[in-house]
C-alpha cells in the first residue's frame, strides 16, 4: 500500500481527487492510503438530514457520497482515506469496516487508551469515566440516555464503488471540539465527542498518524 501524506489540505479538492482516483483505477492499480488534516468543515453523508446541523455558523457544510450522517473535520484530527480494492483483498464491506475499526482500536491501544465498538453505530467510543480501563460499555445501554458515559473519539464514513473503497476514518487527537456542539454527531443527539487531549493524553498528530498508518497496513492486507 502506497502511503501519501497530504499534510493539511482542503476537503473538497481532496474528495474530488479520491473519487477521480477510484473511477480511473483498474485491477492492477496499487492501493493507496492518504493521510491528512482538513481545515474546519462539516461533511454530510448520503443519509444526512439537514436538522442534524444545528448551527453551522461560518463553517462550510459539504454534501458527499459517503455513508452516514454529518461529522466535523478540523485541525488536530488525523483523517485517513484508504483507497483499497476489496475484491483483490478478498473481503466484503462488513469485514472492511471491522478492519478499519480494529486499526483504530490498536492505534488507541498504543496510547494506553481502550476503544470500544457500539453495535449499529460505526466508529470507536470511549468510557468517559475510565478511558484507560478494560471494562465493557454498558450493555444494553439505558434507553433513556443511551450515550450517557460514552464519548466518540473516531468516526467512519466510507463509499465502495465497483469493489473499490474511498472516504475513510477520522481520529480526534488535539482539536477544538466546540464545532461538534453545532451538530448531532453522526446523527446522534446527545452524543459527546472527545479527543485524546481531553482525556489527558498528550501526543502529536504526526505520531498518531504514523501509528494509524502502520495498523491500517497490517489490517488491509490478505
């Protein structure tokens, strides 16, 4: 897998470039992994509902063709776009999502943090009262307050076209988290978004990006 560090780059031209790459590739095209940060932007997935953007303020909102609802990208967040031939890899979408989440869990583990999955809600979550422990999230959650005690630290949103993946995942490292208060993150009212810094982990964005790339290379091979 060819790794392309794109540093900080605007969202829309990056989106257009990975879509063009995917449309042009064939069975011989090597897979690539693009790593970057974006200036502040809200992105809406195909299932996105306008009411989940509570108050965009001066932050642009861009409609995309990925799955999922609205999320926020901004400085201090590692964004990874795996451009992968799933047929060549020998897996389907469900397995692909599992592998992306596993790479995120292992990256957090490198920082001493325990990441969790939540059934039916792609991404990685933390126990806010014990982000470094290994106890499970409450199951089933309290239906009156399903997100109580849970914070989202990483989001997923993918597109697969002719067995080729694009879009990807975002891991919050050291951000201004206030824009997440302007949306219902991933369509979930009451869901709190956190980053590593807010739970007391001081680590560089470049270091997290390198760790995430390493784990994605492991999980995105046959």
